[in-house]
């Protein structure tokens, strides 16, 4: 029998999830929030890890302080907060939770708010698996949560707002940035006019952008537009990076290669929404590469095509933390409205500021679109020997041979094991989909992703071999002459 039941269960302790939980709990609902990391705050408001004491919050910067305010509000709202707990499955109105080191359990809720955020858009090229090649998210975790600089000579290769923001932040932490490579074009007069038109309500973001650009200029870090990293080399770790000029589709131009020494290559080609739970829930999707690829379809209250599932933040299309907070509020109000905790007029009145904020931020995203459009060339940088699925060591050649015979990504997965490892395709699936699209002349958005399977996070089998999830007899072990449920043996 299920022991736990809530009005609203929120997945994700980033700005979207924290805001949704706070708003729903303040309206008197029984709310639980689940976060797999040890601390709340999500990606942008990542808090220092356990054991690190913050003596001077003012010195920690705006992102830390804004995150702290969101966390304090959620903690004061009365919502039950579970950290170090991963949601590994969604089925109907139930989710399966696995606390770190504990057993899986099923929790039911009348409304689910999924706010799982995004992860780095993976880009494969020769040498991308060398130690010292880090994604922006990975590097951010090391720097923000652990306060460690992984190297001194950093080359940053990426695109979009992150290609400006992240190197500037790293400079602030004392990293030596040699070069910033931006795959997109430099701004034109038309872009600047569009940005100026979208400035009302986005002043802070634009000021930040100016500040980041000024930091690069001050430290004499070259920002080179329309260049992409094509190779990383080194003896046991990255020592040298090769980059090349690209055309409008981000395809390298022959003869434009340059080499650069580096001990860290940081990759920031934008983010893709974490859609595993939304797919398990059976929600409908659209495709928009600029928002990160597959984006869940939602109504004005951020209900998905599954009416009891609402979705907010970067996990629904990557639009940044301001939109994440606004969407969290709207989803929290949507859940409160659906469950009768507030009437429609109250919901509309309270949602109005968040809707305005979201609308303004989305206007800025549209204004930046020409500069930030992702070129298909970014998925074409592998050679036959390049490892594409690093969990299962599957090369581009092995995949190409299989893709010659099928356009079905599930078949490619079954025949090559690409996407079957611990990351469950988060690193390789987009690359494989792009290979299928190219080989079979399909738009990328027309390639169906592999069927999602629980658990969406790697968890020990002992955590799942629990009768609440699997039934007592599914995982049995021999103990002398008797068959014993594996979970009971694990207890001994
Ligand atoms: C790698 C990365 C770096 C970024 N860097 C910046 C930056 O420097 N500056 C900036 O302005 N913006 C940055 N962004 C964008 C910004 O982080 C987001 O816009 C904002 O944090 C989105 O908020 P969110 O709540 O939607 O998602 P997040 O902040 O990502 O929060 C989602 C939370 O859900 C949790 N979660 C996911 N799946 C599960 C699960 N199955 N079970 C339990 N918990 C789960 C995650 O651990 C995470 O804490 C970055 C985004 C990413 C992905």
C-alpha cells in the first residue's frame, strides 16, 4: 500500500521547482519537493557543497543570494523538502523516489510539477573524451560547489549567452582564459536594434552581458566569433585544442584551422531540456532546436497534455532562470487552481506579474534568435574513430554502419548499445539522432528519440528490488534451498 500522498509533488529544486512549491504551499496545499542533489538551488543558484561554510553571503555574488532567497522562501512555505532523492519514474499520478543509499518508494500526488532543468548540449569531436575536456555544467559544479579550479589555461568553446557569461564568471574565480570561441556570428546593427526593442524589463540581463563583455576586454581575452573546436589532443589529457572558422551552418571551413595549447577545454554549446520524466509521463512534444530540441507542449497554466502533470523551467525549453522562476509561480498557481485552493480570478491576478516577466524575457530570446541559432555542423564533427557513446564505448563508425540499415533509434540502440549506459543517452542520443537525420535526409526533429525506460537515473538494483516497485517475486536470490526476495538479502 502507498504510504505517501500529497496534493502537489514538485520534481526539481532549482528556481522553477522552488517557486512552484512555495506558491502552492502558501495557498494551503500539501506540497512535497524532491531534489536529487545534496543542496537546493538548481544549476544557476548552485549552493556550496556540504562542509563549506559561507561566512560572508555578500561576497558570494548575486546568483548565490537570489538562490538563497528562493530556498528560504520554499523552506518557510511549509512544503516538505527531500534532497539527495532522485525521481526515477513517473507512472500516472505516482512517482518512484530513490533516496541516496535508500530504497525506492512510490509517492502519489494529485498534481505533479516537473521542473527537472536542462543539461549541456553534448557535442562529440575527436578528443572530446580526454580528461580535461569539460562541459560548462561540469566545470560550473567543480568551481561553484567545490571551489576548485580544474586548470589554468582554459579554452572556452561554445555558443549563445553562455559563451559570454561563463568565461567572464570563470575569470572571476581566477581561471586563466586563453580564448573564447563563439560558433555564432557577431551582432549586426539589426540585432542590436532588436535587442534595444526588447530591453524594457530585461535591463539586468543586458547590463550583465555588458559587464561580461567588459571583463573579457579588461583581461584581454580574445572573443572569436564563428569559430568552433574541431579536435582536442594530448598525452593522457588535453594539451592542445584545434579550432576552425565555420560557415553559417557551423560547418568548418577547410584551411582555417588553428592550434592552441590548453589544459582545460570547456564546452558550452547551450543546453537541452531534461525530458526523460515528461516522456515517461506520456506528454506530447514539439521540436525547437533553439529552445534545446524537444519541448513539451503546455497550456496557459503550464499543464501538459497529461492534465495532472504541469511542467516549468528549463526542462520545458531553455529560457533562463528569470523565466524558470516565473514559470514556477504560474505552475504553482495552476496546480492551486486545479485543486480548488484558489479561484480563477485570484489565480489570474497573482499570475499576471509572472506572465509579464516571462513575456518580456521571451521577447529578448526572439531578438537574439539570429545570433544564437544552432547550426547542424555542430553534430558533424566526428571522425569514424570518435567515440560517440562514451558509457558503452561505441564509435561513430559502428553507429554509421548500423544507421545505414535503419532509421529507428531504438534499433540502433539495441544493436550497438549506444544509449544503454548509466547516462541513458543524455550524452549520445542527440548525436545519434543527428546521424540518423543526416543519413536518411530527415529533419532532426522528425527522428523519434528512444523509448524512455525507468529508472531515469542510475540506482543500485537493491534500491529497486523492493516490493513497492517491483513486486516481491521479481528479484529473487537463492539462500540455501529457499528463494528470498533480493531486497531482504540486501538488508542482512
Ligand atoms: C549546466 C548549466 C549551466 C548553467 N549556467 C548558467 C549560468 O551560469 N548563468 C545563468 O544565468 N544561467 C545558467 N544556466 C541556466 C539556468 O541554470 C537555468 O535557466 C535555471 O537554473 C533553470 O532553472 P530550473 O529550475 O528550470 O532548472 P535547474 O536550475 O537546472 O534545476 C533543476 C533541478 O532539478 C533536479 N532534478 C532533475 N532531475 C531530477 C530527478 N529525476 N529527480 C530529482 N531531482 C531532479 C536537478 O538536480 C536540479 O537541481 C545554466 C544551465 C545549465 C544546465
